């Protein structure tokens, strides 16, 4: 049953984004959006799963019984309509992302827009550039009317390049 639900979810063009709800649904929605945007098919999912299960950094014992059990529990976590931060971080490692950048664009009642960003490193390989991953979160407040300050302009430019 779980496998059918997963296949249905992965074959759905929206990856079930409209099925997430509540505060913990935000992370599930974001993960499903990433699955959609990255066009993760059931075949790609299987490849990612194999890589994740067999990577010693993930602590899954090297035997079929434990790997099968882990795979089943793992799939159940990702099928849920809500997701904890811990499971979301596991999902990012599953997607083989060495790091992510979290950016909050806050829209204040007075019309002011501020941006706040930080990096989360997952240690799954890939380039690590200290200039791109500061130890402290970047905070770059700016007014839409006054234009972007330098840090916000850089973040905005990087976001444009990834689109």
C-alpha cells in the first residue's frame, strides 16, 4: 500500500502539494514543491533511495533486513502531509544537497520588506565556499522604495540566477 501511495504521489504533477496542511505542513509543502521542480520521478526516487540507504554517513546497517525496514519507515515519513524540521533536513540530504540557503522575506505592515538568510550545511559532499556560507545568518533589511542594500542585492541576484 505504501509503495502505491508513493508512486501515486511521485506521478502526480503537483507531487501532492495541495494535500499538506497546518504549521508543520509548510515543510512538507516545500519538499513536495522541490520534488516537482526537480522532476523527481519514481525511477529517480529509487536511485536517490539506493544512494541514501547505502551511504555510510546515514548510519543504515549494511544488511538487507535493516535497509528494507529503514526504506519503509523513510517512505512513510515523506508521504505524511506534515513534516518536522528533522525530517525536512533528512529530505534535503536524500536529495543529495550539500547545503541549502533559507531566506525569509518579511513583509511588514508599514510596507517595509526585510530579508533574513542563513545557510544549513548537510555535509553530503560538494563545494564548500566560506564566502557563500557565512557562520552568522545574513540579515539585510531594505525598503522597497529605497532600493536594495548590497547584501540583499546579492541575494536577489543569486535567486534570479537559480530561476
